[in-house]
């Protein structure tokens, strides 16, 4: 473990019994966990290299309880780490030894579905897929579909601004959420947004989505639901070079087509996936594209023809179009199994999440291969090709001394590479603990100070989810110091009208 | 009026303090209370195209570049700004052509296409700005998918220049549709119109814009727009057999975008509600002239009577868009917020602008 979490406060840990009693006064029954064995399942999220049992776990059932827990913690200066299903890949829900872990799993009800206004009102512990399940009978669905959708909760999706394979066309969580009920660290309950399309004042909703649990605890979410597209078709296209596949992607988009999903796999990823699920992928290609088109049947038929022509023009060496939904599912099976397939060929793997301008893909993959040799660790690449979001999976063995550290260093180099070519640290998994110390690669101290002052506006004592997102926690008073200007004579050289 | 030519000059202006009113082309000068004591900062020095690579779907421009120039640039590549921004000049009694992209973002301007294409806030990927502290900072990025750090792009969109002065914006662009077809049905009352629009939006017809005008060329008209590839549009139109195509669709959408059928001499309000609540809002304000955009989610309302209580009772809110100076001085432009939310907003504003350099009293 190379990342250092804030030093636990021994005084808080010593008060554990008192804190547990206070929590039990708010959340009766089984809702407070302080038994060491029972805390164990909460010690990590999906960034499993980092583990830390929390001080205790609180599982509230009502908004009033959430408000009372936060108000008590605020008054008593106890830190709080919010948690949904614990599927974060960036350590967003990693517990702290001196913090209450606030689990929102019991907020699991769908409160209202309004087909006329095309919204669903749900509690944050409802899983992403459960929203679709609740509305699919009427022909609707909730569009963002992170790969963990069977388990991840909408509250966690809001915190992380989760994406999925369909977000090029349908957007991330932030583009599909209309409102939230939020409890502040002071225990105040406020509503941001609603069933209408715009807020009345500042777009604080847009700020909350993707804030990684640092600004408040969401207790209700209003999402947009969409009618299910009439049909969907997928194409499986092989290329003998990554460049050819990249040109095909650019030409599809330049042709005015925004596919529902467009995924690329490199040769090692194709082989790993094929060995695992026998999806029928061609093994003699360097890059494989899956292009999914959805909409009315007539549109799909038309666009399939266009994409086939573009693929041929760009040197496709194999091309198949799904004849039915079973075949479409088979095309996706290998891609969706890429992570477990990596787990089958390597004891451990580390998933990265940078986004790059797509035009830089060939050089980024080439440099990644050099780094792979340099670190002596394999890497396989799956890639949301439409939006430039890379998911390199670094293969390592945590039981070999030094390999985790090597994998982390390799991963950091990949992320730096993404930023160097004009991209970003994280496209959809969040900063969390994992990329926290890499934030200065993308942002200056002044940039980060502007972000952290937003944190201070919501949580001046820095009690909510500390140790995440920001490489250094400056005290708010320190950040709030006024900018002192050097001189009194202002802009003498400026033109004036 | 000050006109900084570069970021350094802008930083100096802001750091020197006082009250600063940020201005692009002035197309929205007539929105909000007059601010005679504020110094106007003309942002049009920050012009120019920084980067545009159409297949990447990303455009970076100076915030002071005219909106019309941006729209022409992307249209030449067969692309568009899908949030359908527009120039408020004519709506507010001025001229058209002055609006800048920075002003569009600062005011969060989205037109009829917003219903399906998303709002301005959904298309701002990143920006460079000078905050009220007189410091240059960046947020977001120049790629279409990014969750690194707080999403300050959402926060500055629609913030009306009260957090920071935008100098450069990176926008997501999308392919423009090959064809647009407008379909109408005539003679529906407001409730029936909203119900019919909801039904169409809940179907597989993939409606991209939906509006209802109680009086368009003599009759009530409910209009839907289908955008896309010709074979797709033909198939989707067939799913809406009670609607008929009209040849002058763009004229109708222009009217909706600018609320131009409403009398120009009455105060104009922009009411946001859940679409199903729109008929109730206009029923409660019998003296008002109105039209529905966004399937009812946006009610343009011409009314001397303040509609805020009605909007609030319907779970929505109202912004005063156009009025004489006396009314704009007396009536808050933005819908007043509950106390706890107002306090939180004020803290967020102070985080960017501790001395209130951008708090001119306009909103």
C-alpha cells in the first residue's frame, strides 16, 4: 500500500463505546455494528488492495435518523464515511479507523414512478438495475448502466457520477438525475432540483453528483427514465491494427452516427476473453470493435448498413452483425467478461480508468506496451472507444513481494500518460483514494484550492469522507485567507471605453 | 467599461475589487435589476477558436466569441450544439447577433432541443476562468468523459457571472441530424396537449422537441419534432398517426425558442415545472399569455401578476426574464430559495468570490 490515509485520531477511537451508545440512541436495534467480526465485511470496497475496518457501522432507515447521526457527528467532531453497496473501484467508500461508516443499504424503496413526467423517485440504496426492473414492465428503463449495475446503488452512482457502456449516447449519471434530497453534515435536510428540468438558482445538484460523498449524504434521488429503444443490433468488427479500428471509430462519428455503445479490445484482451467465455471472437486480429446501434427497426437497419460500409473502407478483416438478441448478447459476453477473464489469467489485476482524446490512442497503446515491458507486468486493454475512456487491466500477483507496488507505479504512469496527451485521471470510476495523489498531474494548487473551498462551503470541519479526492487537506481557515493584492494602482495599461 | 485583452489583465481587474458586472455582447443586458454602480467588464477580448477536432466531439473556444460564429463553425462540419442555445437580443427588445458563448453558458441558455439533447450544463466539459479572488483556475477537461474532481462546469453554467469570469470554454458537440421533421396536431386544450406530448415522449418515436402553442396562426397547435436519418424519421412518424407533417417547422420552433408569439409589452416569466403540472399553472393565471416548451416543462408566461406562488404550488419556480426597470428593481429575478438552501448557495458563492466582487445586485 503506497497511499497514506489521514492519521487516525486516537481520542476518537478511545470514545468508541460512547459513540456507539449515542448512535444506538438514534438508530435502535441492529442498525449499529461495533463487533470486530461483524465490521470485517465493511473493511473495503471494490478497491480491495486497501482495507481498514471502520470505527463502527451505522445503518439508518429514515431521513430523520440520517440527519440526527450527522448532526451528532458534526457536534462531536466525529468523521463520517458514507457507503452504498461498496462497489467503488477507486476506494470512495474505504473506511477510516476513526470514522463512522454510514451505510445506506436500508434505503431500498422505490417511492414513486411517474410515467407521464418520465421520472422515478427512489431511495439511494436501490440498485441501479432495480430501477430498470421497476419500470421495464411499462417499456421504460434507466439509461446509465455501470458494469456493476446488479449490485451498485443509485446513491453510489450519484456520488461517483457513474457511467457505463451506453453513456456516449445516453450520458452519465449527472445527465440523468433531476433532483436529490441531501442531508448536510450539520443535519439539515435540503432538496436540490426536482421533477422539473432546471434548478431555481445555482446548479448545486450538478455539483453534488460526482462529489464522492464529500459534500453531503443523499437520501432520495429523482431520475429520468426513458422508453426502451425498439430494437438493438451489434456489429463485431476485427482489424489487423489498432490504427484501423481507431480510424473506423472516428469515421462512424464523423458520419453523424452516435452508437449506443462502441467498445474496443486489444489482442491480449480478445484472447483472454475468448479463452474464458468462448464468445466466438476472431483470434487473428489486433483489435476488435463492438458497435451497438439502437432505435426504431428502420433506423438500426439503415445504420448497420452505414457502419458496415465504414468498417470495410477502413480495412476490417472480419465483420459480423447480430441476427437476433441472443447473438448480440454473445458479442457482448466476452467484453463483459473481460475483468473476470483477466482474473483467470492472473492472480490479481488492477483496473485503470483514464480518458484520452481518441486520436491519441495508437501512441498511448504503444507507450503502454513499452511500460509493460519496463515493469515486467502484463496489461490487457478494454476501451470505451466512443468516448476515449481506457480501462487497462494491469496483471500482477499480490503474493509476490513488490508486485502490488509495481502495479500501482505502472498504473500511475498510465494515468500520467493520459493527462500528458490531453486526457484525464478518471473517466468514470472516481478519484477516491486511488487517484487522490495524482490530482496535481491535472490541476494546479490554485485549481485544487478552488475545488476545496467548495468542500469548505458544505463541510468546514472536513468531517465527510476525509482522505478522498484531495491530495492534501488544507484547513478551511487557511484556504479562506483573502487574496492580498500587491499594489493600489490598478491596471494602468488597460484600454477603457 | 473595461475590456481586458488577456487573463493577466482580467486577474488584475478582479483583484482590484469593486463591483464588476461581466458582459459579453450585451444581449441579456435587460435581464435583472439595473446596476448603475457596477463597472462593466467586456469579455469579448477572449475570442478565438482554440481547438476543434470534429470526430472527437470537442470544441474549445474563447468565451467572448459570438454564439453565431460558434454555430456557423460547427454547422460547417455537420455538427451542432445539441442544447440548442439562442440569442436573447430580440426577446429583450434589442438586436440579434451579439450574444457570446460565454454569456450563453453563464446564463444556462437552452432551447427547445434541450428536451432530448440535454441542457447547456450537460455540454460544458471544462473551462478556464478568473474567480472573484482574482485568480485564474481551470476545471473539467477537454475530453467528453471525465469525473476528475468536482464538476464545477455544472456549477458555473447558469451562475450568471456570480462565481467567476469565464475566459475559455470546452463544449461537447454532436452530429447535426440529417433531417428534421415537424409534426402537428391542432385544436387540443392544454391538458390534452400535455398528455399527448407525454404519450409521444414515452413511445419509441424518439421525439426530440415538443411544444404547445394555444394560438399559432389561428389555432391551438401541439408540435413534435423528429430528428435523425431519413429512414428512421419515416418509421417514427408512422408511430404518430394523429400528427401531420408541416413544411414550415423551423418557423414554429423559432417562435417557441424566442417566445415570440407572446406580447412583447408584457412582463415575461420563465416557469419550470414537471410537465404534467403545466396546464394547472396556466389555468390558475387566466389573464396570462403563455406557451409550453419542453413538453410542458417550460412555460413561457406573459403576465403582470407574479406567478411565483402558482409555480411554487406546482412544485416549480419562475424567473423574471423581461420587465421594465422599475419592476426589475422591485422583483427578484431569480426565484427566492428556502432559507437553508439560500444560505448554502451564499456560502458556495463566497467560496469563489469572498469579497462579493461579482455581487452587483443584478439577480
